[in-house]
């Protein structure tokens, strides 16, 4: 076990929307240290979302935030060994981990989608998550279903 907790890094807000959540998402999206490219992909994706969902009165950023909220899990299952058997024990997730899991799921399923550019894929996954469908939303539902199925083992919580 470590002696002391690592210091939290200070995240600067993004240049366009002045939002720290966007910066966290872009940091997750970034590959090989190419942050400008990641910002361009994210902003292009939001522009595509704004163009395709004109009839919606919300801004593209609000649509993205709602989509992220829709794919955020509330509980997860963790493995715990008790008396030679391994049990999947449902546990609540802390807020920072909830955000991290939802961002990772959204980016992963966007990368797996069919599309021409990453911005197109991310826009499609965002719109799907906003409408409560798509891979990331399905992952959240599966996680909740598994936690519900293993609720009987919750007394093994540590």
C-alpha cells in the first residue's frame, strides 16, 4: 500500500467552452500526446452534432453532457475472493471514477464504430448516447444488470 495519496493534477478549462469536463474528455481522447488534434476532433464532432440535431433546442455541448450522463454507470461489480470462491460484488462508484468510466466507454465505442473520420464516429456515438442507445449505453445497462444479479453477495463488501 502506498504511503500517501498522489496529488490531484490541476486541469485547465478548454479554450472554446471554458469547461474542465471537456478537457478531461479530450485528454482521454488524445493519443501520443497530440492534444491539438484531439481538440480538433472533439470540436468537429460537436459541430456535426449541432448540424444534425438542429431541431433540438439544446446546444451541442449540452447534448454531449447529457449523452455522457446517460452512459455514466452508478454501480459496478468487483471481484472478491471469499473462502476459495470468487464473487462479483456490486459497489457504488465514486464520482470521479463514474466520469472516467463513462468517457472511456464513449471513446472506446466511438473508435469501434463505422465511419469516415473519428469526429464522425464520436458525433454518432454522442447522438446515440443522447438517445439512450449505442454501445456505451448498452455497456452501462449490462453493468447495472450484472450488479442487480449479484445483489445477493453485497454483504461481502469490504
